[in-house]
């Protein structure tokens, strides 16, 4: 019983890490696009 609980906790932590990494990547991608647009406007 405890072994199953430990695996569920590990899976929940791993899912949280993947979701957090996805949102951090999405935010970095948006910032990169904003910076590219601003650099493209400079004459």
C-alpha cells in the first residue's frame, strides 16, 4: 500500500515538473518573439 502511494506521489511530482517546465518554456518563447520584433523594428 505504501509503495503505491509513493509511486503516485512521484508521478504527481513529475507531472508538476513537466507542466512547470512547459509554462516556463512558453513564457521564454513569448519573450524571445517580443525581443525579435523589437529588434526587427530598429532601423
